[in-house]
C-alpha cells in the first residue's frame, strides 16, 4: 500500500504553510505591534496559531517529571531505563527514598496509538508515595525489520519478563488496552506457580469482556475479517525511516479513528480554544495546548500485534470465553490465587464502558472476596480515569489504598514501628 507514502507527501507539502502560519502568528503577536492589543489582532493571531497546529506533525512528548513533592518538600526525579527490548523500554522514575519503603508499581501503558506519556498525570500522582516503573513502547516505524516481529504473544512475554525483573513485591496497574494481555500474563505466572506473581493487579477501563457493553469499535471489528483489516489499514513503513518495510498500523489512521469517535467534542474544544485566544484567557488556552500536544502525538503499531488484538480481544472475546491461548498454552484467570485484584471503571467511559472491566472479577474465581474489589467512578469518562482532577482526588486514593492494603511489607513495617 502507498497510503503511508501519500500521507508523508501531503505532510511535506503542508510544511511551508506551517512555517508561514507560525511566522505570521509570531509577527501579529509581537508586543511592539499596536494591533496585537486589539480584538481583530488577537483574532488574526488565533487563526494563525490554529492553522499552524493543524499543519504540524507532533513528535513524541517528554514525561517532563523532574520533581515531585513528598510531605510538602520538593524531591528530584530522574528517569532511568532499567530494561529494554526492541519494542519497549522499562523506565523507572527514581527519587531519593531516605530509608522509607514505598510500594513498587509497574504501570502498563497502552500500546494503542498514543505514547506512554499519555499517562504523565497517572505517574505524577503516584510518584510521591510509590516507586513507579512504566512500559514505554517504541514507535514501530523506528524498529528495523531485522529485529523481528511483535505479536500479542510477544507482548505477554514482555510483561512477564518485566514482572520477573521487578520481583514478587510489585503491584501491576494496567490502563485500558493492556488489561487483557496483563491479566493473561498474571494468569500464566499463577498457573506456573511462578514466584514473580505480583502482589496486586489493577485493571482500569480495559476490554476484558467486550460483549458486556458493545461499542462502535466492537461492532466494526465483527463486521470484518482479519484479512479485511490487513488489506485496509495495514501499510508498510517508507524507506526513509529506520523501520523501513515493516508492516504497521499507522498512527495517523488511528488518530483519525480517535477523532471521529467524538468529532463534535473535538470541534467544540477547538472553537473554545479560538475564543480563549481572542479573549486573552491564557490559562485555558495553555490547558488546550497541553492536552492536544499529547493527544495528536501518535505512534505506529506492529501489524502482527494489532491484528492479533483485533481478532483475540474484539472478534473472539477469547479471554472471557475461555479460549485464549499463549504459545499454545491456555490462559486461565481462575488460576490466580495470590494476586489481589482491583477493577476500576468510569461511569461515562465510551471506550471501555462499565461492565467490560468488571468481568475480570468473575474470571478470577480462585480469589477470595477479601482479595478483590471494584470501583465505579461517577461522572468520569475514559481519560478521566487516569488523568485530571477526579483521577487525583477520587480514583488514585482508591488505587493507593488497595495497594497498601495488599502489601505485606507495609504491614511488617507498621508492626515493627
């Protein structure tokens, strides 16, 4: 398919327009220009900024978490890569512990189009009282073909490798898409009685049972075969990228899908952004920039992984129906007996609606009632589960409390003290 090449050609054609729009925005906003203080001047500058952003290609953002606050005091934070595969880096946010024990958290970021930095707010809220690690997935167009393919089985392999590396005192938190492979990885560790079984597993807004609350994505997946998706949305990386000739599900196709799901909301947001610029509401305008700088930054997915996910999760609903396998071995969540389970859903989630994630509770039938819990967050959509004020003030305390309740190291420390 030449779709990728055509998209890049269009972007190259728009680059001069982007540079002109940026230069014009800078000019009409110059404080020495009297018209920059008028309503008309601000409207022209706002239009130029919107044109510049519409023609910009957004790169991967940074976590930019150089500091956190512990008991009101600033504490430096350093990102360190503790393990790496061709398709993923395991990043730790290191900070001085001063002899204090903090629960170790492995945050599984989605490999579904956006970069791991989408969970910046999640990491930021956890940092003061947790030793946070995150899966930082690599854009598939940057991985040379010689490094091999990446399937859903490989994804599960990666998660089990990181859990074994971090040890049995880790708490795993999976946000959205990785809920299925993460539950599968923990199930396989439990079935093997592997000592690396985590202390707790939290699944947030994930498609454990897509039949519990069908969505547009579910219906689309079942309207077409795997071969149709392969013909329609899979493309080859152009020769000028490190991953030349790799088959991928391109980020720009994913982004168009994300935008179309809530097009009216995105249009309203951009209209409001224009008005904020004209009115001089800098704080609201900057909040819009921060959100869309992240939202519009997307990555390519390995074709094998994407097609496996469509088939296993959305078409076959294999985990819920008990037919999911990993390298020929059945995946049985009922084997989990030691890892405590928390499921979290948002009342207004239109990506993984209520019921989809809670289904994990029934699948993990080997867990006693005191080792499981469910939280339904009122008035919250998908992104509000792990970002924003309600995440910080209402969801995160539930998650942190569950982690601390199921960490025997904390219990030992409290007994000693």
